[in-house]
């Protein structure tokens, strides 16, 4: 079975629409026209199984999409797909809008301070209920100043002053990062 772990979810499937085999979908992408580019897709069903499908037709209906898959011609045939996630391969991902980022692209970015020093690396970006946050691991030479343990730094203006996509770095306020670190330092 192929590895779908790096596939990108572009919409969540809802219930059927009409009697010709269309299913309603809630987009999770920034581009409402994205449905027009969907051809070969993978659906992760609620039971964790994956199924490869071909999009035969798509329409936009307000904030939702109506999708028709080849071989699915009745509302009953769509039941196993309801509440599933429709995904595309990473090479089909469309670029993020200017000034915006895909969160998973920021993993591996260097963490720099406003004085230019590199002090660590972004392990991942987590979507928390109120804010996105960078999980930062400090470089060994910076652990005495900051922390041996990774910390979560909120993606807010007081903490993160710049995302430098060209140099694959985030620029942070050192004092703010220090305040987030546990008191006991090596």
C-alpha cells in the first residue's frame, strides 16, 4: 500500500447531494477554485482506510464544493466516503499566497535572534486553539542561555518578528524566548 502520510488534505467530505452521485465537500484550502484542478485523489475514510478515486466533475456551491467521483453514481454509493478527508499528492499542492505559509513547510527553519545569532531550529508548527506555535529546539551552544528542552513559542508579533522564507529562518525576540524557558538551565 502506498504511503499517504505526506499527502495534503484539500477538503472534508460531507453528505451526498442530489441523486446523481455528487458529494458535498468543505474546502480546507485557501483557494476556493482548487476543486477545478482535482483529478486523481485519495480519500481517507473515517475507518482509516484509503481509497484512490478519480474526480469526474466538480462545481462550486457557495462556500462548498460538489464533487462527482467516477463509479459513484448514487447517494448510497457515497456513504463509505462521508466524513472522509480528500487528499492530493504533495506535488499537486498549489503555492501559498504571498506572505502566507504552509505550517509544515516551516519545520526545519533556523531560529535566529534579532541580533543575527542562530540559536536553534523549528521542529514543527502546532495549531493550538488560540494561536499557532513553533516548537523550538535550541542548539547545544545556546542551551545555557535558553533551555535544554524544546519550548513552544507563540506565532505572535511580540515573539516572532519575521519569517525569512528565502533563508529558511524565523527571527525571534531573544528576551521573549528566554521568558518562555524553564528557570532551571544547564
